[in-house]
C-alpha cells in the first residue's frame, strides 16, 4: 500500500509507484528539480511535492513510459500564465525495496517564478545551500571548442522538419542544420555522457543520461518521437537540478550567441 501522505497533488508519483509496486515505499527518495538535494522518506517527499504544487493553477498528464523497475510520466502545468513542462521518473532497485524518484523540467526559463515561490515556502527541506551552486563552483564562461572538433552526439537520423524543445530555451529549435549545430555546441559544455536505461513506447522513446558542468552533475530525461522512417521528428529534453542547469544555460548563451538569436533565451 502506498503511504497516504503521498496524495493526489504529487506530480503523478503515486500512480507511478502503484505501477512499480516497490517493496517498501516508505524508503522513497526523491531528487528535487530546483535543488541539489535528495529528499528521504514519504513524509519529506510529500511535503516537498505539496510546496511545489501549491503555486500551480493546473497540472495535466501527458505521455507515460513503463517497464519493470522504471517508469516516467510527462506532464504540463500552468503558473501565472506561464506554461511549464516536466517529467516525473521512478525507479526501483533490483532488490525491490524502496524507490528512487526525480522531477526534471523541460521549460526552465518559464519556471523561474515557480522556483522563487517554492523557495519562499520551503525554509527547511531542501536545505538552503542546496538551492544554489557550491561557493567554490567554477562559474566562468568556459573554453570554446573549435567548430571542426564539435560532436553533436546524435545517434539517430533526424527528419527535415524535426523540432527540438530544449529545457534552457524559450522557444523550439527547428530544422536539422540548426538543431545539429546547437547540439554540437551544447554537448561540448557538458562533455561525456553516462548513459542509463531507456523505455520504448511505440515510436516514442524515453532515455536517461547524466553529464556534468564544472564537475557538478546534471541529470537528463530525453523524450524522442520517431516518424515512420525511423527519423527523429521531435525531441523534448528535461533536466535537473536548477543551479547546474542555470550554469549550463549561461555557458550556452555565451557559446551559441553567434548563431542562436537572443530571443531563444528570453523569459
């Protein structure tokens, strides 16, 4: 039985837990979208979810992905006229005891107000320091890799009308040439990826990987939709945690400004 503390305003966490049926859901741990922190126990997780849900005027489910031991739910939300997209993920270890959850966002620019409201209502968990970068973090712009050495890290062919929804941009990137160039420059910032599992759902795939910016971990859920030819026609990337994503965004702004119009980075 899922603990009653995890209620209906939980970003579909309860539904995912019920599908996975972890042995002891009281041992749940959740990685917060806005903080470099992992919350422990259903009471702490539930309190954080309630604080996250309070400012939102609506929350609607979208695509769902499931396989034994791993599930993800995409969702859309509204806050003060701003549209927010995200994904909730849950995994269960091989032991079947407890569960690990995470919330990642696909629309960071529009979520800034949401973060401020969450911080104002959350003085204790996560701890204050977790909402920001470490004091000794390298926040310089970083070095630029020559364009001839850039690798977009695209393992699939992409369609001529492909659309890419980046979590750090305010509007989608369209077309293979601009998307490939954007991927090449942004991939150079976070370097090598550590690939995790992926879930297939028809012509859609949800894949997971991790990288780092200035040695700080950044976590990614990547929803990919293929056309009938096996080409990528749409990709929506979600990331966490906010402080590292913000640093990533600032470096992207510095390195892509010569070909990505500033309007891509607007609020």
